[in-house]
C-alpha cells in the first residue's frame, strides 16, 4: 500500500481521553496481529467501528487521544481497520510515537466544532489543510515535522530504516 498525501473519507467523531483499552480492549490482546482490526475501538463510544469503517475514514477526536498502556497493537488495530488519519488537539506521547512508527498520520488540530459524525472530509498532508466536503469549510493545521513526514511516506519506521540501509 503506497502513501498518499491526500486522505478522503467519512468522519468519525470521538470524545476526550479515548484510551488504549477503548481502542483495543484487553480481551483482544491474545489475537494474532492480522485479527486486531476486527476489534478496533470496540470499547469506545462507537463499538461497531471495525465493522463499519471504510478505507481512509478519518477520526476526529477531542483532547488526549490514546492514553493508557504502551501497547503498539492499539495503533495497529486502528490502521489495519482502514483508518486514514486521526485528528485531535493532543495525543498521548506513546500512542503518537507508535502511530508514526507504523505509518499512521496524526494531525494536531481542534476540529470537533467544525465536523459532524458521518460528514466527508479531505485531509491534505502537503498543504496542511483539511476540508469539510459537506460545508466546503477549509481549516489549516501546523505542519508535520519533516522527519515525521519522511517516516509516514516510507510506510513507517521499519520501512524508513530499511530504505536508508539499502540506500534507496
């Protein structure tokens, strides 16, 4: 799967402090990695997320997305379910790092007041803007650091290191 700077999908609205137990409940931790997507956000306010999410859907959440345990599987579950990006005013440090390491775009922006669940959005990671395609409102966010963008473009940290080692 190649990286795209443009992500277009339906919006999923989540509240504040969506923790790793909501993102990937403990009972799912024994599942093989390829099955984690079936349990994405099963403990959250949208327990059917994994069944209803479509490729490149965008999560817009309130403050502090991803606190809790350091389990990388939480970020993996969301990405493998098909999520294109997560937007929130703030992210838990370890969740942020895990997400970037697996190539999941995270954007720091406070957009809850400008989107409703189910609306369509387009996120442009090069122009640092997101458009509500239902209202045509455009919002800008702070640029993603070049080293983070390079990791995302490579498909995650392992792929970035692999390419650096191979001189590609």
